[in-house]
C-alpha cells in the first residue's frame, strides 16, 4: 500500500479559491474573531502530518489484530492507546468545540478537511474522536449549563470519549419502538434501563470515561417517536468537583465481529438501572440527537471520500509501477519488456473516475460544511433559516452519494490491482471492507434517499429544493458571457433543468400514489448527487480557467481536464436515472410477496 499523502493542495484550492472561506469567516459573527487563512493552513498542515506519520502506520496492524473483549473489558489494538494520547495532546478532539469550555471553535469547513485526512489514514481510529465530537456537539447545543461545564472540557480534551446509543436489537430505523426506559429520580437524575446494539466506541481503553447519549422513554411517554428523550449516561459517575467516582451500571455485553473497521470497538451496551441526566426537553430527544446527526452524516460521507482518496493514491502508484502489455499507439517504454498499465484506456477510465469523484466530493463536502457553518455562526435570522433549509436538503445527499461513490471507487481501485487487489498485503481489500459500513450506519443510504425524496422534497412541495435550483441557475446565468466556461455551464444548465423536471414529476405522481416516493428515492438521490457534483465541477473549472495561464505546476490545467472527464463521461449517467424515475412505481410493486 502506498504511504498516505494528504491532498493539501486540493484542500487549499477548495477552501481558499473556490469557496473563498476567509471572506465567509470574516462575515460570520461566530468565526470572524477566531479563524483566518493562516490559522486554517497551520491546522491542515499539522493534521496532514498526524495522519501520515501517526495514524497511517497503525492502520493495517489495527485491522489484522482488531479489538479484544475479555471479561467485560474492551481493549484496542497495539499502538492505538499511544497514538490516541498523542492525538489528544494536539487538541484534535476539541477542534470544533465551544471555546468557552476548552474547544477551539473552528468552523466545519476546516473540520471536514481534517476528518478526511484522519479517515483516509485510519478509518477505525478516526471513529473514536468523531463520535466524541458529535456527542459534545449535542451536549453543547441542548444540555444544561451544569452538564456542559461538568462534561465538555474533558470531552474536548479527549480525556473522556463520547458515544451515541440509538439502536436496539428490535429497533433500528424505527426508533419509535425502542424499549429502553428512563424513570425519574428525586434528585433530578433518571434511572436508565435497556440494551443498545451497534454502539461505535461504546467502550475502549483509550480514555478514562465514556459519555453515552442514550435514547430512552419515560413510562408514561407518548407512543412512537414523539415519546423519545435523550439522556447523558456516563460509564463512570462524576463527582461534583469533576473527579471520577464509582462505576455506573453500564456494561458491555459483547463486541461485534465485523467485515471491516475491526479496530473500532462496536459494542452491545447494557444499561442496568444506570444513572443518567436529561439532555434537552422531555420527549424531544430525536430533535436533540439530530443536531449531532447532521454533522455525523456529513462525517460519514467524508469517510466514503476518505477511503476513495486512499484507493486512488494506492492505485495510481501501482498503475505507474506495474508493467503489462503495450500501449495501443506503440511502446511507451521500449527499454522494458512491457509498459506500465497506466497507458491503457480502461485503467485510465478507472483512475479518472475515482479522481473526478474525489475532487468533486471534496468540494461538495466543503459546500455542505459551509452551510453548516452559516447555520451555526451567523447572527442573521434570514441567513440562518436559509442555511438550515440547505443543510436539511443536502445532508442525505452528502451522506449517501459520497459513500456509494466511495465503495465504487474502492472496488475500482482494487480492480486496477488485478489479482493483487484481492490479496491482503496490498491494502485494497481492507479499504473495500472498511468503507462498506459507511453506506449502512448513520441511517442506511436507502433511508437517506427516502428522507430526501419524502421529507425534504415532496413534503414541502419542493420548497427546499427550489433554494438549491435557484442558486445553480443564478451561477449559470452569471457566467453566461464566459465563453471558456460554456463547456461546463451548458451541461450544468441541462442537469439542473433535468433534476427540476424530475422533482416536479415525482411531486405530482406522489399525490396519486404514495409508493412513487419510495420507488423514485434512490435514483433521485443519485440524480441529485450527479447534478450537485456538476455544479461543484463548474465552480472549480471557473477558478481553474482564470488561473491556468502561467500555471507552472500544472494544477489548474489538470483540474480542467478532470472537469471535462466528469461532464463528458460521468454526468451522462444522470440521463438514465431520470428516465428510470419517470417509469414510476408500477413495475416495482407488481409482484406479490409470494412471487419473489
């Protein structure tokens, strides 16, 4: 496997040139005093070093060894505790945290780039700080000041970790039927009893404590999702002075033996009358949890991008080294017995596809992070409402489209290796195994598609969608006089028109049959994703065209060539998606259950 190299040049391009992040940060009340380009550059440079020198070297060994479970105790693979200590000494767990309680207060646009580097180097390791950051986000947004002051400083420092506990053996997507109970106590705390499964980082030996955010219901709670509350339940209770007290009634029943991310502890958690504290309002637990989940779903999308970037780096190195056959135009390397396989069109097709998805995905994840930053840091009510709507619309797309493309890219990278891609020592098969979960957790991609099509589009008659379509259309119109950009804006104009037409079609069809939503949803999300990537590529091409003259490093020229590949070879997939959606639900629902 190639040594991981952080794509810092492309990250700077996206942040500074495409999205002009410094202008954004200077305009937001919550960031104008805390971050600038120099700060961002220093953070990204250091994160790149941490990823390549600290986390990459223990990636494969962590996969080979996996986590251990012995007599109720969970331990991580060799090297993980030491790496974690070094990681938290750098303050990385508190990167986006509340600065009043020990966090750094950095915007998500920076955090997204850091997450990409960490996950590219070591997905299993990256899950531990990712869950801690997410739990801290929910606590900071919804908990009482007392709970925030008691727990967040140690979570931002990484001394304590976080986990979120939603799923139960009988309750996955349908959280309304959870059985975990919370009974109020006289002292204001609650007694929490139940079992949760698939809990990432539920327990481990990296931190002194694990702070669980647990969904549960009071005995008299309303039925369904309206009766769910959120509780903070520490593994070890905390004294008034902040020191650790006795072990709470929280235990690990087992850890899962998984296809991938084997160095990430995935636990069955038992709460046997554990003491917990309410976060937010009673029966409003899902709303509290979704504060975190919008960020987490972006982070999972970035996992798909991260694995794809690593696949690309491995496959490019191999394609330049492996010699097989001759170029169609004649020997490219006549002094050797054969040419490197990168001369062959099919190998180039795979590499260019991965490259186009990666760079489009990096821009799109940054675009979604930008909206999260505006929603969080702006003091303009109208601007925040617009950003909240865009976050709601785009979150399922960034989660599902990036992880679907992530698996696709890891398999293509494996294919470049041929038989060696199937062998463990080359690392490609680990990427395929590790990235597969990203399509499943934080809400399966099918659920993301239903959320997009049903809740975010049909339910509001396309109101959120119109914000995105208007932005894209305005970009096309603003650049209509730019002849050099027409090869990118013309396909974009057709793409957004196609997506708008399909959106209107499904909204109308769903009024006649509710099954139209589910029948269209997955293809619609993909169609949306290809359109959004086309928008990203047009924005990147615009900047590249403005800077290509005098480009001695060749960065901008390469960017333009990759943009052409995307719009000419990958965007046409959207034509088939649109046609499939318009066929409706009849064929999909025609068979009886017995006919399957």
